[in-house]
C-alpha cells in the first residue's frame, strides 16, 4: 500500500512562486496517472492538475492553467507541483493522489499554501 507525504507549502505573497512535493513510499506510483488536489476554506476538495505515468499528458483546470505545472520523477517516486503567479484564491491545503478517483490511495496530510500580502 502506498503512503503519500506532501510538503513544500507555506506563506507566499501574491505573485510569488513555490514548489510542492509529494513523496510516495510503500509502493511505486510509476504506473499510475497522478493528480494534485486542493481544498480551500469552505470548499470541497477539487482536482486541479493531472499527469500520465510517462508525463506525456498533463491537464489543468482553468483556474490554474498557465500558472501551475505538474511534473513527476518516477525514479524518485515523487510528484511535484510548481505554483507561479499565485493569488489569494490559491490558498488551500494541497494534496496528491491518483488521478482516478476509484483508485485512490489513502490521503496524506496535505500541505498548506497561504497566499497573503
């Protein structure tokens, strides 16, 4: 069974950047399409970015497209999310997991991103 640990969040000013990491252990994620999700205050968790197993296909919701970049390093069993030009609406707890919601692993603790001046 795979365990997921997100890190890299923190306080960032509007317009700033940061990179989130998701390290998997207990099993390989290499063959699994992956995704980043986020949950903003008062909102449900939403899927925001996906990536295929070989990184050939990447998809984003409109709210982050052009600003966020999803990537992965299968040799390191790690998923990344580069956040650029952040705005206060990006404030949320960010989670990684499988893309397909019928094949989810247990959720990790998430990592908090707070965008504030």
